[in-house]
C-alpha cells in the first residue's frame, strides 16, 4: 500500500466518520443568517430608508399644532390665549416629487438588502469551503512530512547497513524539515480559516461535512449570453442602481418645483381666557377657515442651485449604473468560464493523482532494485501530495464558481445553496 496515499486515505476516512456529526452548508448558513453583522446592517439600512419614505409622505398629510401663550399686564390682569391650527396641503408638487424619490430610494435599499443576502450566502460558502481547503492542505502537509520522516528513518537504516551514503539521509532530512515548515504554515492557514467562518456565524465550527471525493462536474444548461441577460434583469445591485437614477431624476423635479406655487387649506381656532378678557370674548371661540396660496418669487438663486445639484447627482448615478452594469457582465462571463473549466480541471487533477500514485509506486520499486535514487523518491512523494491538494482545491473552486455565477446573475438563493449542499459527503 502506498504510504502517503494510506495516510491521506485514513485522514479522509476519519473525516467521513465525523461528517455524520458535522454541520453542513445549510446549517452554517442558518447560523450566519442570524448572526452576520453585515446582513443585519443591511436590514437596518433598509428599515431606515423605509422610515425616510414615511417621513417624506408626512409633508402631504394634515398638520395640526397647538400653541398656548400667557400675558400679564399691570392693572389689566392675566390673559391666556390658546390657538389650534390645522392645515392640509392641496397642491405641493415639490413635496410630492420628494415623496416619489424617497419611495424609489426605499425600493433601491430593499434591492440592496436582497443583494446583501446573496452576498452573505456567497461569503458563507467561501468561508465553508475555505475551511475545508485549509483542512485538506494541513492533512496533505502532515502526510507529506510523515512520509519524509519515514524516508529519513529508512535512509539512516540503509546507511548504517552500508547500503547507501550519508548524503541520502541528509537529503531526506532536508526534505522533511522543509515539509515541517509547510505543515506549520498550513496550521496557521487553518486557524485563520476557522476564524473567517466564525466571523460570519459568531461561533467556531466543530466540524464540517466535506465534498464528495468523486464529485461530478456541474453542467450549465444555458449559454453565456442567456446568463448575462438574466443578470441584467435580475441582479439586485443593478436594480438598486437603476432605482437610484430614478430617484435622482425625481429629485430634479422636486428641486424645480421650488419655483411653483403651493396651495393648502387651514382651520385656525383661537380661545382666550383671563382677567383681561371680556365675557363676550371668553364665551366665543372664533374659527377661521381659509385657503393659503404661496407663490415663490425670489429665493436668492437657491432653487436654481438645488436643481443644478440634483442634475449633477443624477449624472453621477447614471455613471455608477453603467460601471455596475459592466462589472456584472464581466463577473458573469468570468464565472461562466470558471464553471466550464472546472469540469476540465476535475478530470485533469484526477488523472494527475492517479499518475502520481503509479509513479510513486514505481519509484519505490526502483529504489529497492537500485535503479532509482532517493532524490527521485522524495520528488515522487512531493508530486503526489501536490496532485492530491490540487484535486481538492479544484473541487472546491468548481462549486464556488457555480455559486458565484448565480450571485452575479441575481439568482443565488437558498435553493442554489441546497443544490451544493447535496454534493457534500454524508456518510
């Protein structure tokens, strides 16, 4: 039995035995959904914008105020006046357009919340498979180090028996120490990967279910053009930017409405009481109902400046929308290619592992027969470890590219996570 393959195989079997007690991707996502600060922040921003829309609508609803004053005069006594003022805007295009803009911003923030949820799913998947990758790298590094350590023992035994030179033992020892350094680096990487996942879930995971060793390549039914069209229509970030442009155009209308008259109806009621108030005035509560027309004439150029400012903000929003559209198209095309190439990488890395295993076995046999050197064996061990690690990374990149493609297209939901979750090892 190949020694390095046996060590890695035992490590994988131990991991598979733990998988029944380990968390899967959907369980980790449920933890992150409840604990991720960035997701809660996006929800808070959404609530704040909805409140801002209600605040803007208040300018179009009835306004009621109550004012009370008291006067004291020498010799005339005390007079208390209470005034109730009720008004209702009838025509105020500026406030109406501002309300439209606030509602558009609320819709934009709602789209950003949806984008934040998709981004959170992607971050959870990246952290999940990042931790699995770090665990695989550490297992490979440790197995590699152990294989070199055994080779040191064998080289020293051969040297003491007079079957080899001291240089073979020294060379094996050098490879072992280099492998030890790789193990230490892998341990640090694993600790950081655990913290990255804990940053999302609020707790360090005990164990995670790994991907199946025999992972089938995930195929895409649609072509790249269909995915780009889907992204242009469904990507929530693009939807938010489009609504930003709409809101900025509505704010231009609101600013220009500063030149327009406003009309409101008011009901004012005054009640006077006190020593200085006659019995007639005290027994009556006069009420005044009237229309109030306000015609702006000159505001020092403030209205024109506000309209110019809103116009520049609209232009900036349009450019941001175009930049976002180009970025989304680039991401969709890149991830589409990554998913397609992932299938090829899965096949090539599997072939590399099989070839490296055969090469290691042949090198061990050649070393026994004297046709191969210790250097050849050490290189064969390294090659197998590298091939196995490359295969693990290729499997993880393949599923992450699939999720990234769905995120760019605006379709990364729980169903897509569940599809990847079904690819995990559950034995």
